C-alpha cells in the first residue's frame, strides 16, 4: 500500500473506531440515563422519592370530596406529602406509619381510638386533639374563650352576643329570657354541633311567647344587626384568610314590632356564593383590621388548642370597630378558601421542620 493510501486507510479506521467508541459511550450513557430515570420514576411512583410526610386522614366522604380536591393532592405530591385514607375497620396502630393524622369524625368511639393512639404514638401529630375539638362542638363552650379574652384595643373590640343556654323544659324559656334580660329577636341554635344537618337548623324568634315552641337543648343568642355581611376567618395554623359571606339581613325595630313567631332559616353563610365581589356599602364590607384578627386568632389558637378552625365574625351595623364572634367551626370548608392547597401544604410541611428541629439526628 502506498503511503498516501496507507494514511487514508488509517484515517478511515480511526474515524470508524472513534465513531464506534463514541457510539459505545453514548450507548452506555443513554442506557444509564434510562436506568436512572426508570429508578427515579419507580421511586416517585412508590412514593419513596423525597417523600417527607405521610398524612393519614379520617374524614366523612363529603369532607373528602370538598377538601381532598385533585389540586391539593397534586400539589402535595410534588411537595412530598402523601395523603392516606385511614381504614376505620382496622386498628389504627396497624396502619401507617403516619406523621400526621388529620380527622373530623364525630362519636365517642372514634375519640377514644384517637386518644389511645395519641398516647401510644407521641411521635405522630394528631390534628387536632379530640378533647379540644369537643370543646367547640358545644355552642356554649365554643364562645367562652372569646368572652374570657375580652379583646379590646385601638383596632376594635371583639365580644360575643349575650346568650342563654336552655337545657330542658321549653315552657320555661319565656321566663328565663326575661329574667336574663335578653333583647329580641333571638337566634335559637341547637346546643351541640354533631355534624348532622339538624344541628345547623337555626331559627329566629321575634317574640317571647313563641320561644316555648323551641326544642331544647339550645342556645338563645341575641341577634346583632350587621348589615347582612359576615366575615369568615379561616385559620390554618398561623395563617389567617378572611372572606366575606352573605348573612341574615338586619331586623328593623318596625319589623320586630310587626312580626311574631319563630322562623327557621337556611344555612345562609355556607353558600358557595361569596360576597367578596358584591357591590356593598364600604362601611359594612370593610374587613376587620388585620392586627385585631391576628391577635384574636393567636389567642384562640392557644386557648382552644386547635390549629384548624374558622371564626364567624360580624361587625355591629353602624359601628366601625365593634365585632362579635357568633360561631367557631372545627375543620371548616377549607375547599372554598382561596389558595387553600398552598396554605395547607405549607402548614403540613411546617411539622416536618419543627420535627427536624426537635430531633435533628433522625433527619441528617
Ligand atoms: N347572633 C347573631 N346575630 C346575627 N346573625 C346571626 C347570629 N347568629 C347567627 N347568625 C346568622 O346565622 C348564620 C348561622 O349561624 P351560625 O354560624 O351560628 O350557625 P352554624 O350552623 O354553626 O353555621 P356554620 O355552617 O357556619 O357552622 C350566621 O352565618 C349568621 O348569618
Ligand atoms: O363553608 P363553610 O362556611 O366553612 O361551612 C362549612 C361548615 O362550617 C362545616 O361544618 C362543614 O363541614 P362538615 O360538613 O365536615 O361539618 C363544611 O363542609 P365542607 O367542608 O364539605 O364544605 C362547610 O359547610
Ligand atoms: Mg357559622
Ligand atoms: Mg358552626
């Protein structure tokens, strides 16, 4: 072979070899990348990838539908949070392991199960403690902490409407009301909130005599005129979000004089329609001052021992800064709270961080 031909041949061989080597290398990389992504994919599917938190939940099917919306589950997954349904037919300790248990079920049996579980598994955060929830399932005790707090500062004053508890004997109600000096009209509310529709059947009573038609046990609360707008203050840990909702309209003196009887009214404030975009009188629609809400929420969180609740608040019509808390609900309809999926996932992740701070060795 002549030199020229020899060199050309060598180049050709080198080119071909180099190509083969490159191809071989690329092949290996490609294979490895494929293998790696396969591994990542399967670990993601199995939930082992960057999973930080397993949240067991025990909620009614209605609540699962309203709360565990796809947008929440999706965002939670990307943040390493996995929601797992608790099987009520199996012992709780056999399930999980959970980092957090989220629940809203009524009944003594469930309460006992949770209390026992909480004692056996102090490492699990039970949101929230059953006895603290029980406290707000009674309309008398739910507002007691607001009354005790007696919040009053330069931003406003927060109280509760005057109220009276009637445990039995409906015939005694008219007398009891005049002895207590309550002013009509009165809102009659079932004493215990137990998740049933009946416990949300409220009535407005215009005259004293008709009160004996009510069915105790109940709470009779003075109706406070508030311009038909209510502030729903959602609390998720340290986060507060306020929305406006339509509420019962004011009752004028004339209306009170011209009406008698007890009228049941629908669950007006839970309607999906928000009053946030309505064209309202600014004096009525103005949200309660943020610093006042922050103080109220912080105090109630501490006093009630709860992380997840809402406060229904009204502003006395004709005043700028006189507020009343009329209702407190455990684990309310967060699904209707704007941006709840972000607020909730951040709130849950906060427990990982606080656990890491408490036991750094387990998370290194
Ligand atoms: N003291 C009051 N003064 C004026 N309006 C009231 C008063 N109490 C209740 N209301 C009106 O009645 C509605 C229902 O009352 P409340 O919130 O106590 O009932 P609930 O059944 O616990 O409702 P929720 O669905 O929020 O749990 C309120 O949203 C408000 O519109
Ligand atoms: O949307 P708001 O105004 O927050 O009213 C809530 C009630 O206060 C809650 O009691 C309801 O929850 P439960 O149905 O789990 O009690 C809750 O039901 P939801 O979570 O299915 O929406 C709401 O009706
Ligand atoms: Mg309410
Ligand atoms: Mg309520």
